[in-house]
C-alpha cells in the first residue's frame, strides 16, 4: 500500500516535472520566436512605410519642380515673344522712317536737280573758279567725314567684339570655378556622410553583438540549470522504482513525442510564415527600390533632355536673332553706304553737269565778248564814219555856202538851177543816210547795253545759286550726320538687346544648375533612406546569424549529450528523455537552418540591390556633372570637344 502510494506520488511528481519542463522550454522558445517575428514584421513594415512615404514625397517634390520649371519656361517664352515683338516694331518703325526720309530726300534731290538745272543755265565765268574751289573743299570735307565715320564705326565694332569676348571669358571662368568648388564640396560631404554612416553602423553592430552574447550566455545558463534540475528529478524517480519509472518514462516519451510533433509543426508554420513575410518584405523592398530607381532615372533623363532641348533652342534662337540683328545692321550699313555713294555719284554728275554748263557759259561768254568786241569795233567804225560824215557835211556846208555865194553871184548875173538842184538832192540823200546810220548805231548800242546788263544779272544770279547750293550741301551734310547718328543708335539698341538676351540665357543656365542641385539633394536623401533600410536589413541579418549560432550550439549540445554503450539501451533512453528532446531539437534546428539560409540569401540579394542603387546613384551624379559642364561651356568649341571626350570615357566605363 505504501509502495503504491509512493509510486503514485513519484509518478505525479515526475509527470508534473516533465510537463513543467516541456511547457517552460517550448513556451520560452515560442516567446523568443514570436518576439523576433514581431520585431522583423515591425521593422519590415516601418521600412516599407518609410520608403513609400519617401517615394511619395520625392514624387510630389519632383512634380512641383517640373511645374515650376514649366511656369518659368512659359514666362521666359512670353518675355522672349514680347521682346521679339517690340524689336520687330522698332525695326519696322526704323525702316519706315528711313524709307520716308529716303523718299523725302529723293524728292528734295529731284527738286534740287530741277532748280539746279534751271539756275545753272545762267551761270557765268566769274563764279567758276570760286565754285570749283568750294566743290573741292566740300569733297575733301565729305571724304574726311566719311573716313572718320568709317574709322569710328570700325573702332566701336572692335570694342563691342572685344568686350563681348571678355564678358564671355569671365562668365565661363566664373562658372567653371563655381562648378569645381560645388563638386568638391559635394564629394567631401558625401565622403563624410559615408564615413559617419559606416562608423555608426559599426558601433551599432558591436552593441548588437554584445547584447546577443549576453542574451546567449543567460539562455545557456538557464538551460543548464533546467537540465540539472531535470536530471536530479529523473535520478530520484529512478531510485523510486524501475518498472514504474519505465512505464512512466514510456508514457512521458509518448507525450513528449506528441508535444514535440505539435511544437515542430507550429514552429514550422511560424517559420514558414516568417519566411513568407520576409520574402514579401524583400520583394516589396526590391520592387520599391527598382521602381524608385527607374522613376528617378526616367525623370532625370527627361529633365536632362528638356534642359538640353531648351538650351539648344535658346542658343539657336540667340544665334538666329544675333544673325538677324547683324544682317539688319549690315543691310543698314549697306543702305547707308549706297545712299552716300548715290549722293556722291549724283554730286559728281551735278558737278560734271555744272562743269559742262560752266564750259558752255564760258564759250557763250567768249562769243559774247567777241560779239561785244566786234560791236565796239563797229561802233568805233561808225563813230569814225560819223566823224568823216561830219567833216564831209562841214565840207559840204562850206561848199554849199560857196555854192550859195556863187548862186547869188549867178543870180546877179544869170540863174542856172540845175547844179543847185543836184546839190540839194545829194544833200538830202546824205542827210538820210546819216540819220539811218545814227539810228542803227543807237539801236546796236542799246542792244549791247541791254545784253551787258543781262549778263551782269546772270552773274549775280549765278553767285546766288552757288550760295544756295552751298547751303544745300550743308543741309545734306547735316542730314547725313543725323542718319549716321540714327544708325549708331540702332546699332547700340541691337547690342543692348543682344546683351539682355545673353544675360537672360546666363540666368536660365544658373536656374538650371540650381534645379539640378536640388534634384541631386533629393536623390541623396533617397539614397540615405535606402542606406537606412540596408542598415535595418543588416541588423536583421545579424539577428538571424545569432539565431543560427544558437541553433548550431543546441545541435552541438545534443550531440554531446547522446548516450553511448549500455546507456543506449531501452531503459537508458527512457531515463534520458531530455536527450531525445535535444535530438529532436537538433533535427528541428536543421529545418530552421534551411529557413535561415533562404532568409540570408534574400538579405544578400537586398544588399546587392542596395549596392546597385549606390552604383546607379554615382553614375547619375557623374552624368549630372557632365551635363552641367556641357550646359555651362556650351559656347566654347574647345570645351565642347572636351565634353565629348569625357562623355565617351564615361560610356566606355559603363560598358566595361
């Protein structure tokens, strides 16, 4: 009776010990696995959520940047259209004013031609020498003015070209210096951030290793204490009775087998679930990384293409507008030169016409002088004839008086009137001839005097015409100076427009550089977030490695606790139930090892993806630097060749 009671008490005690031992072991294992599973799930969800938020923020910022860029581009296009319209209006007004001035000038020249043609017909030899001297002085002054204008125009053109070249060189040097300093600063910041991240990562790994070592020592100590207690209970139960103990051990073994199977199945299910969750997290993380990389690369390529297209369009527009302005300036210069040449040719033709008129006038003056001389000679002859006639008349009078005296004498003696009648008839004829000669001489003298008066009037009119022609030439000279001033003003306006366009292009390049820097900063933030995710994955990998180490240690302990010789009999196996449990745990550890290998492979793949992201980030950064350099040095052919060489080197490094 006492033995049965003792057996029942020992049996109950052993049952309670075994149940407590099994429950505590599996409960501790379950809690540890559940804790690790929850930590893994929490970290994975946090990483996925943070990555999704970062992607959404990056997309929103990129959309805002694209919208701002489009607004700036539309505003710049609007300003360019307004500037082009105002420039076209100014050019049209300048053309209209120039054409109107040209028509008015042509009309004035035509009127001057008519007036000159009418007035130069009455010019005489007295003003020929003065007019020739004035024409020569005017020609010399006009030639000196033209030479001075051409020289001043060439000097201003050379000054503008030299100033433009110096400004381009200064802008290029400043942009290269700023670009180099910015690249050095970004590289130093990147190196410092990478070194600080690696240092923090090493410190965190060391702390995790120390923590895991402490937890492992504590768990090993607890396991050893539990094994010692179980061994003591088994020895006590064995001393109480072998048969009852054998039956109880068999029963406990069966219960332990069932519990082990159930725990194994639950553990496998949990491990499978954890594996699926890790795989899902890895896939989602890799997909998110791939999507982020693809979107960033695509957006970056689109932005770069837009910037290149916009830069090319602006440069082409600048070249085209500069060519148009240069062409208009050349046309204005050609028109100015042609107008001056036409005026010179017209002036030469007028001079030749005036010289012809002067020659004709000189010939007519010579003829008039010859006729005047002939008239004077004829007048002298007439006066001589009048004197001769006067002498003859006096002689005839004396002869008449003599005849009258003779007639009186004849009357006194004997009248004879035939001779007297003949003398009377001769006297009447002589008087009539004398009167006719005197009348013709008077008419010739009056005609000669009138002709001389006309010639004097014509000489005075010619002098007045020369004075008016001098005034007209002075007015033409003033108009020429005004036209030259207008051409200089148009040239200065075109130069100012070109300078404004160059300044706006420089501002656009600086704005594109700033936007590229902002995109680079956003890309660095995304890479930092990816590196944080990689650090979390490395922490999980370290935890899995610690778990693998614990499983390997459990397997080693199970192998050490395996019985040999007589202890391998049926009763020895029954006595040492915890060794069987250790063996089962070892088998279970093999299964766990398989799952941990898959998790390690997935984590390695995630790390490879992160490294690929880092490589892609470096490539995109180098490409950004090359593109910015090409945008900055777009006006230098030599730098364009260097950029082509660097682009070829970069493509070769990518393919290699």
